[in-house]
């Protein structure tokens, strides 16, 4: 995960789990990704959901044209399928068609106004457009639902949006809320690492990063954070270890380029 808002891969990965999609390869759940959560785990299954499953499978492959056709087919057999509208919104958002994406988000919410997964996805979409107040409202509406099973995702997204806005105090508050609900949520742990590193609290940053790396395989960004932390703490062995993994596993990444530039100074 780099400094971009880390958001549509977790949305797809968790939707796959919710709908039972399989057979199209694995999806990352951390790293350079989206963390908007399941689209609608609490929705009832309808006639169009088979097409939604197919749409999500093709989204996973990056075949957005085919995914869109299946999602639209879902609406042709079940016009009130909020899942289908949400998938269409996510596809158009990824394709840069924001007005169309927003229309489908709103249609999904008209059909299921208490759907926390759609609210969370819409909040993420709004934050990407720097519509911070509207975004936070959607995250908080998502969190009002007592049946929302993954509130740590909305809290983390709200935190990321606050960081984008420069409100680091509220970022910290929201991340603590996320980790209170799920101490093992990797995205929140990496965001907390980023926050503590920026504050110069290197021991605390190291602690959060260790918890993150105990859960998932390292990404280019997490390794680069680890290198910067280890340098500040004077841990040359760890610097060398992280640097070796970064260069071997992510040779073309921006983080590897930054490492090489830093070594030339």
C-alpha cells in the first residue's frame, strides 16, 4: 500500500467470500488495495445474484467489460438488486466514470439504505474525490448498523480519509476504534505504522509493523516502512534483511527505487 488511498481490492475479495465466488484465482487482502468491505453480505439472495457472482469473478480478473455485462444482466432479471448496482458502481469508479458510478451507488442505497457495505463503498468513493464531509457521513451511517459485521473496515477507511485531510488526531482515534474491534486487521495496523512513523515514534511504529507482518506477507510499502524504521533505530541487520526482500520480490516498485536513491546519498 503506498500513499494512495488503499481501496477496490478488499471490496472484491470480501464480496467473493460473501457470495461464494471461487475458481478465479486468489485476491490480495492487503497491500496496494481497496478496503471497502463486503458489498452486501446481509442482502437476501435473488434471481440476479448468479450474474453478480459472475461479475465479481470477472472483476477479480480485471475483465471489466465482461463483468459489467454480467452485472447489467443481473438488473435485467432483477431490477431491484442492490448488489448489482453496487458492483456496477465499483466497475465504473475503477474505469474513471465517476458520475455513472455515483448514480449506481445512490440507486443501491435507495434500495437498501441500511446496507453498511454499500455505505462504506460509497464513502470510499467520495473520499477519493476529496469530498471529505460527505464521505465521513457515509462511514458513520455504515457504523450505525448494529448488524454490520466488519466495522473495523469503515473505521479504517474513515481514518485514511482523515489522514488525507491532514487531521492526524482524528486519524489516530478512528484507527484505535478499528483495532479495538479487530486487533488483527492488517490495513489498520499498517496505517497505524504509517502514523507513528510520521510522528517519529519509531519503537511504536516498529511494534505495529511487527503485528502487521505476523499476519500477512510483506508488501513493498511495508518493507520500505520497515527499512526507514530500522534505520532510525540503528538496526542494520534488519535494514539489510528488509532491503534484500524488497529488491528480490519487488524490483520494479517505487519503494525499491527510493531505497536505491537513499543508498546513493
